[in-house]
């Protein structure tokens, strides 16, 4: 479905060049859910925006390929990219409040999305909007169409965003922290909704989150990201049962447990400065297993098992 090859995205700021994505590779297969996990600021959202070519100024994609259904999106003209966004690739943004226009009803906004990508009349778009509101579980869809965003709860606003993202039945849905601002009960409802719609519409999902619990619930595979690079990629069972990279192990050990006694485990140090990232492995200054080679050479990809890859010098020999 989607293959990202050596993608580089930089931000050209007054202090210098922020190397946010450093030659990352990523593959998403048909009808699967891939999770991207990592600390705040590691490049998860920039990866999603790069795929859609929505990097804001002063950011710029400076290298790599983004192959969607075999075609390089970086070579597409702006007009062709507009037709792909929302139609073949849709995105649910992190904060529904800032994504919905407060001066238009949610019905007007959803019908505008449908008519922008499909050649249908206003009445047909309205019928489609009502059907989508039913699918995402919004109460009284006809009445909800006439409401403004501020009249809806956070959970209802997020359902509107999901309805808009899926209204044109995209091949790929990118969900950027879709449950961050919601309470745990609504989080579970939204995740169950996404799982159900994925099965019904045969859509692939790229889920961006820092919550490993959510990843365990709905993802088929997970890619662990650190400081603009992927450090490990594996099926869910492998990541939770047999993590290989020291950073992956540190993340899993820092999760609170029911039987927790004493202090939580932590990863020492702080994330490196992407204005001046260290040579070699970007995690080496915080890594308990760091070796001399880690400071000099960036680790290559090593295959551990079926669909399990790690970028670490510990496994290169």
C-alpha cells in the first residue's frame, strides 16, 4: 500500500537546520494497522505530514521517496496531491477542536469534503454525510448535521473527524494521536469504532501514538521511533514479548504495572538536539549497552525474525 524510502525532512530555522527525519524507511501493507510509537518530538507527526506533503514552512522534504500504490507522491503536482488527500489518503488530526471550523455547521463541513472529492449533488452529499454519522455512532444524525462544533463534546467532535476522513472510503487512514484529548471510556469507543470501520471498508491504518496500550489493542505491527529514526519494527507479539533495541526495552519497562512496587524504571538522559544530532546511533548517549562503534557509525537494519527488524550494532555481528 505505502512504501517510504530514505525519507528526509528538515526544518530551516534561524539557529540552523533541524534534521527531523533522517533517511527513514517504512512499509504499510493492505488492510493492516501499523503503529508508530515514540517520545514527544521524535518525528511521528512529521512523518505523517510528510506522507501527505503537508509540511509547514520552514520545513521541507529534502530527500527520499514516498511510494503510494506504486507511484511516488513526491513527484506529483500540487493539484494531483489535492485529489489524493482526503480521497485515497485521509488523516485524523490530533485535536478535533482546532480541525473543525467554528463558523460552519459540522454538516456543511462534511458535505463540502464529500463534494470536493466526489462528483455528487448537494443532496447526495447530505445523504452520504447522514450515513457516515450513523456509521460512526453519532446520535440523531440529521439533527447533528445542523450543529456547530462547539455544541458537540470532544468525543462527538472526534467522531465527526473520523466520519470526514472515511467519507470517501480511503485506501489509507492516518490517525495522529486520535484519542489524546479524550477520557478513557471515549478512547475505547473511538478505538473500537476505528477497528470496525477498518474491517468494513478494508482500509489500512497508520496510527501515531505514544500509548503502548492502544498499540497493543489495535495494531498488527509497530515501528519504534527515536529522534527522527526508526530503531525497531516488528509484529505486536514480538515487540511486547521479545523487544531487541535498548530503547524499545526502556519504553516497555517504563510502563506502570498492576503489581508495581517502588519507583518506575526510566530511560536516563534526554533526547538529543536535532539541530546538532550526534554521530553514529542517536541513542548512544542514553544507551546502557553503548559501544565505541555506536558513537561513530549509524547502525544498519538487521533482521531478527519474520517481519522483525532492529537498527542496533548489538545485532550486526
